[in-house]
């Protein structure tokens, strides 16, 4: 176990499992200024990340006493990113729930894993591989530059402006009425982000940030 003490902060995050997903989450949280305690059962992984993660410990998260000694209740959020060992993932979630952690996020490999995680105490379940697969499917054809879909069938995408909008204001092109999507903003080369207004003119080469139902966003992106 690392001799580094964990941070004491009500908005800090506990990240358990330092595979590719867990490590990415921990590093990104640190970049955002969030204090993180990372827990990993493999000492070699802990050693390898000790220079990158200020608070990383080698511990067995399926051991209730180990978690208690680490003071997990000091953390307002926990991310359980154990994907390869279903039993360890579920026991860890159960332990965190029994210890009273208020906000538990769990990585799941499939829907069965996700359902079990929810039943034993996970408040949020994410499916990184499935979500990334869907995202890549939207991006691979080149119709979209970026894409984020939410659980309720709503999406936000960055897409190239279709020819029919070039040289027109948003009011003139009226894409909201025609296609059921909302242009949130425009990103123009070498310029700052432009918040969309009815009088905003769209030019060739503009990238549009659009929002709406996923199927409608897909249809609009296909116009390019």
C-alpha cells in the first residue's frame, strides 16, 4: 500500500480499479482539480501509476475492513471500474453501499452485469464499450465530427454545415422547422465559438453544434 494519505474533501472521488477506463477517469478528474483516491488490487499497477496519481493505494476493495480503514465515507462519489472480475465488482459495490457511500458509479461489461450492479447499490451504470461503439458508428462515416447521445434518445453533435444553409441566416434556413433540430452554436475556423442567434449567418466550412432527437440529428448530419 502506498504511504500517501488520501485527501479529505467532501467533493472528492474514490476510483476503484485502475484498468484503462478507471485510470482515464482518475486522471481526468485530477485535471479538473478534483481530489481522487485510487484503489487497485494489483501492486504492479499501483507502482506504475504512483508518479501520476497523487493518492493511489494497493488494497482489496472486496474487503469491507480495508475500505473502512481507507475512510471511504470521506468521499462523496465512488467509481467502481472493475470490469474483468464480475464477483469483485459486485462485492465492491455492495460494500460501498453498506458503508453508506451516497453516489456510486459502476462500469459494466454487459446488461446482466449492469442489472446486478444496480440491484446491489450502484446509482449509475455506464457501459463504456457499448457507448464507444455507438459513438464510433456515428463518426466513422464522416458525417459527424463529434457525437454525444443521452439516455432519453437526445443527442448533441458537431457536424459540417450542409450546402443548403450556406450564405443564409439561421432564420432564413429555418432548419429547426425543416429538420426538428436546434443549432446551438457555430465553430468557424480560427474564430471563437459563436452562440447561435436567428441573425447568425452560416458559411461554407462552418461546423454546427446541433441538438435534438438522435434520429433527427442523424438525418440532419446526412445532408452534408
